């Protein structure tokens, strides 16, 4: 998701497809990355998510 955010900010189109455990990525909590914030930032900038 961090790579997707960088690509979107440089004008690229991004589509992310979650499979398996990736579908539950937003439920993960980590002190290193705020996944929910990245998710919403990607959506706000035109990114798409599929599962």
C-alpha cells in the first residue's frame, strides 16, 4: 500500500487486489504503518481496491 500511495502521488493509476489474509489488512494494527490511513488516502486519490 505504501508503494501504491507513491505511485498515485506521481500520477499513476493504481488498483489493488486483496486475496487470502490480505482481505483482512485493515484489521491489522502496527506501530510502524497506519494501514487504515493509507487505505483511505489511496481511495481519496483515485486508487481502487478489490477482494
